[in-house]
C-alpha cells in the first residue's frame, strides 16, 4: 500500500509544474489559474507564494538564481527576491488563442515548454507546439500540430524523450540527442485507449527508468516500464491529479499536484483535499532536475 499525505491543502484551481530544488531542499509548483508560484518547504511545512501577472505555464530553477518560466505570453525570468518578471521572448505572439503549458529542464539544462490551444467556445485547433530554449536564450520549435502539450520527460540516459498531446490517449517516445537537444523517430510509447481510456497530464521518470504519469479525472498515477508496459497504479483520494515530480533530500518522495478546476460541490463531494499538494512514498527514487543553464 502506498503512503499518501496531503502536505498543502491549497485548493488549487489547477496545480502544475512540480520542480524540486536540491540546493534549498524546497519544492516549487504553480497554480495556473490563480497565477500563483508556490515554494513549499517540507521541513517547516511553510509555503511562500508569489503572484504572476498572467496565467502560468511551467517553471524551473535557474542556475544563476531565480526561476525561468513560461506565462501566457512566452518565456520569462523571475526574481523571487524582487518579484520582477523579465520577458525573454514570445514565439507564439501571433496565436492569441494559445497559452504556454507543461514543461521542465532536460538533463543538460535546456528549458522546454509546450503550448496549448485554450479558447472556450471555439473548436479546438491543433496549432500549438513544443519549444526548447537553449542556454543562449535561442528558442526552437521542436514538435508542431499539438492541441495541449503535456507529459514531458526524459529517460535516465537522456536517449529517449517522452511527450503527449492531452487531446489524445497516446504518449509518444522520440530518440533524443543529449548533445544537441534534437529529436527524431517518433513512435507510440503507450496508448491509454488500450487500458480503458484517459489522457496523460504532467509526468516524470524515476532512477530505474519508470515513467510516472498523472491521469486527470480518473484520480490515478500510473507507472510504466521503459517498454511502455503498465506496472503500477496508484489511486488518489481526489480525481484530478495534474503533475508529479520526485523530491525530498533523497529524492524518494513523489509530489503530486491536483486541481479543483472550477468543479461543482457535487462533483467534489467525498473527495479528500481536492486541489491539494500530495506527497507519496512509492518505494523508488527519482533523478535530480538540472537547473536552466542560461
């Protein structure tokens, strides 16, 4: 049985983008719709919060200090001591119905973020993309034709990249070049339609190469082996898990964000700590995330 604890009863509208900082031994994460950047200290159980000017996409620690992140209008740096946001670039300035979403750093310290189409009332247009920002702050479009970017992670040896469009059930794998950050040979990694359906939200990879995926609206976190075989299912006490990452001094705690997502009281009835930040003891360790090198 998996030990599951709600460590922050945040009631997040859309918790996302878990990032463990081993230097300060704290977990950064965001609430996209509340425009909130949170820093959770697991020792003191205290949370520090900063409010952003726009909807957030994802965050990562920067090697030079502060954070690198995406918001609705592109890539930014953030200084948590001054509260200042410094814009870098917006590669989708011409796409007003898109915003940035899931992302993180790869093991070489490049920052990745994908976009998504979000225009309530309009038919979905798959015009979003996955971008890579290198240390020189150049931004490169890597994958196109996406509806909602999610599921980004890399194998322990950096030879495989995983990624999904949450408008479908398939998580893809690519051959990944750790030297250049280029990808090729896209193929299906697994297909949730063969396992009862669903889509993948935020994900991570553990030290053994297992891929951990949050499954929103089903209240599940799934682990797949490197061959794409489902090897473990964890049921959460709330039905909207959104992102996961390993943290703790020994990287042996799986932190999982969840969401309320404007749900009605009837829909949330019987759930425990919806929108909370959860800590899971899953019996395996993760890998450290690398700060952005730029």
